[in-house]
């Protein structure tokens, strides 16, 4: 390097504009056996190299210090000792004496979008370089002129610790002596505009508690998992034919501590597992616990994709949460949001001063409904960020699966917008997002057998849960939003008018086995003025509770896995408020306790009765008995397998029906095993008791046999064939 180039380089370092600080700073060969060492220390008075005790000279009119001497007198990794203007002493290894740490193979896979574990080399990692402890930082910012690591350790001054740029737009720097718990961000200077941005690490695995936004160096490798038995069982489990009942939870408002404080992941683990086990649920699904700045987003506007939110503790605390659930045979799913991200200044938006993670054109890059940005799935590095993130949660936190939020918004380019850009064939399908989802499902199922990827998809897109090699999207399950909307619309009707809407209950069986469906009554149904599940039901107080018990009986006997949002299982009267704990006090009242007892019994019946869960995705588990009795608003069907059969009859009106005759194909004997009108559930206790009910050779409704029953008001009964 000639003097002119050196002068320019020194100036660019001083101005914090240099893309290759290692060309100026650190150790360089000067002559056959001589080296020059150069450091930049604006607050230094005197500087010395520790190993050879040589004083470094200040370059005139600058904050650069140099030493020139024989190469043999200084080891490859050397320390600098300096005194600052306040007289304080500092000693540290020079970050600019370390060679590049990232492998070409890692960067190559990342550029191709094929690095399933990108989080292992991007982000901040406590490690050793040549036997020296420190932290390796790396970040993707291809349009930056300069990137620096900033934190408390350098007074958040971007002039210190500029990073080395590698091919592909990845920047890296190993900083000795930094440890776990260090706060940091990246200061990024855009190449074209000179704009300076202060950004949290996209791959940070721990973040500050809001409103603070710094990333935190962490390491989860030391946690000792105790769930090997669960993981082995999960891998071999035939989940398609096994019961699955999911309790959807927002951790911040399920229960709270004194004065509305959040409970820790560990305390939540114990309380939730005890409750969920008692209630008979098999899984917990968490609303997003990825770090997010705004409580009111419930986690769906994520800024820290790789970090469990600090609201409830550390990443290790969350590992304990999952581990404890697994040790008690409770699975854990996480709501995952690859469809959009918020515009917060410290987040992914215009990360390096350009539309890096998002599209530049707002017709492609912005969700108008949520005022968020849409990922650019056509960029390999963006796709890799998301795919690697899915692996991160499944692998590093042993999660049992992900529920992918807002899939419909990913599938369609014109989703909730009038001004949009067609795909290359002129269509409305988002081809890149479709390819991303197929790859997500193919790779995650292949690498993590037994884990499930579920789609919240509300349109008629075909083959959402069919294999990708058959042209499907490859999801494990799809939320049955059509069933949910039709069912709630039907139940909202005054029973007098339900006979005019009977098809809203029967329509679902026309498509029930075209996908692997999950039946959801989720958080979305009890917010934004929609009211609680209880208050969706018509009638007086008794009728509203009876309707809700009837609704849950219908849900647990209809083909499809089950999901209930917290609070709905005990008929909370108020709409869900994410800022406050659930109204647990209502369980002091018999009607609420009755609904809770009903859900508990339905859960246990569902799990312990193969005929109710073995064929939830196949026709052989279901038969209509009578789907045409709209006039009396009665629905009847069989749930069955090769060994047993159960008859379900639902009376959707408050009118008791004695001597109700039901046509059947075969002569048989039945016994009532469940009645949502039981006094145990605070019902009127009308029904068929423990009597053995025998069919008669009386033809009815085109069937040669019939059964005479008592149908309680606004209730469902389940009869077992004996």
C-alpha cells in the first residue's frame, strides 16, 4: 500500500466509512522481516504492545498509533495496553489481528438459501479464536458501506470495531474478551446515501426487555435437556390417527403475578402443565413468544425472530418450559409469523438502508391491513433467514411444531389490496412464497420427523396438506376456518331461525376429508369487538351456557383435531384482554364451572375413545344418520372404527324432544355415555339415563330400524353401541 492509499484509508477509518478496516488496522508485513501494527484509539494518551513491551507512536494529527519492528518479536495474536485521557488503564487483544472466522462453505450455502442452520454462524456467538475467548459477530448487510459492532463496551460509538466485509455481503468481527450478557447492536452506514442506521441483530437469540431494543449475547448449549423419552416417542407416533387437543395460550394474560406482573417461563410451566393435564389437553400452542416491542400485537409483529421474549425470562427459562412440558407428556407448538414484519427502526425494515428483507415496491412489500412489511421470498438470503428460523425453534428449543400465521396473505399477491403486481404468468399467486412454503414443509418434515407444521389458511387453495410431490403445499394440518365461521354463524342465530340455516352445519362434511383439518376456536374469535364465546350464544343466561356446551359437544365429535383458546374452556364472559389475566373468579359460579367440567370430560372421552379420533382425516370414521332434519334442527351421525361405534345426536333448539325417533340401518343396543345437559354441567338433567336403549323394527326415514330417544334442550348426547 502506497502512502496515498494509506492516507485515504486512514481518513476513511476516521470518518467511519471503510468497508475493509483490516486493510488498515491490525498487523501488516512491511519488508522481509518487519511488520507494522496499527490501532485507532481516539481516547488514548499512550499505547503499548504487551508482549514485546514496545511503545506505539501516534501518527501526527490523528488518533492512530503505530509500531514497526521485527516480526519475530511479536506473536500472531497480541495485546494492546493503553491509558485513556482520564488515566484509566485498558488491556485487550487487538480484534484486527485475527484472521477471518467464517467458512466459505457457510457463506456459500447461505447465498444459495440452503443453510438450514444459518443462526449458527450469523449473529453473535461466544467462542474461541486461536484459543482466545471472545464473541464472533456476523451480519448480512450487502448494501452497507460500513458496519460496526456497538455496545456498552465502546460507548455505542460506531467508529470503534468496524467489521470485515466478506463476499456475499456478510460482515464479521471477532472481539476478544466480550462475554455472554453483552449488549450490542450493529451501526450500519448505507453505501449510496450515507444514511446511518442502528439495528438490532436479526439473528440475536436474546433481546432486551421492551422498551429497550438491544441484542444480548447468549449461549444455549449448556442446557441439559431431560425430554429424550418424549422425543423418541414423538418420532414414532402416528399423529394422523392419534388424538390431539390443543390449548392456545397467550403467556402474558393466562395468569399474572401481583400487580399484573408477568410470570416467569418456569413458573408458567408448572402452573400450565398442572392445569392442562387435569383438563385433558394434549398440547399447548403459544401465541408468538418471539421478541416484539408492542404488547398489543400479541407477538404477531416480531422483531426478534430468534429470541424468546424477555417478558417472561431468559432463553434458558424457555427451554425449561418446553422441557418440563415434555417430561409431563404435553407437546408445545408455537405460532410463527413468516408473512410480515413491523417497521420499527431497530428491526428488519430497510435494514442496510435498502429494501433488503422486504420488497422495494409497496405494491409487493406492504400489508395494508397491518401496516407491516412483506418478506421478499425471491431472495435466497431472506428465504434462508426464515427457513433457518423454523429449524432453530424445532431443533434448539425442541418444539413439536409451528402454526404458520396468515398463510392466505402469503399465497396471493392481491391479498387485501386493489393495486398489485401480477406474477410472471400474469396470475395472482405468489410463486416465490409458494415455493418457500413447500421447501419449509419438505425440509422440516424430513429433518425433524414427528414435528408438525400447521397452516392458518382461510381460502379454498387446494391441497394445502397434501405432499409437495403431489403438487400440494406439504403442511401437516390446516385450520378449518370455513367450519369455524359457519358454525359460529349458525350458533349465533336464534334457535327459532336455525332450521333455515341447517346447511351451515352439514356443509363441512362435503369437504371434511379433502385436507387434514384442525377445528379452531382461537384467540381471533374473542377480540376486536367479537365478544366472548359465551356472548356469541343467543338467549337468556341458561340458554347461552347450554348453547356453548352444545357447541363444544359438536366440536369434539366432529372429525378434525381440536383447538380452544384459553378462557373459552370455562366460558369467560368478557372479551379477551391481553393486558389482564383471565377472569378465573368466574369459576366460583356453577354455570362456568359446568362448562369447564364439560370440556374436561369431552377431552378425556375424546382421548380415550379411538372411534372419536382414529379416523379424523378419513371417511371410514364418519357416517351421517340423519342430516336432513332441518325442521326440528336435529343433527345425528356416527363416529366409528372397526371395533366400536358411537351415535351423536344434537338438538339445536331449546325444545325438549321426548320420543324422538331416529332411523338406523341395523338393529342394535345403545347406552348414553355423555349428555351436555347433565346436572353435573349445570344443565336441566334431561336425557336417557343409564337405560339400555334398543332399536325397534320400525322403519323410519328410509331406514329399516329406528330408535326412540329423549333429546334434552340445546344439548348433545353420545350413545355407545353395546
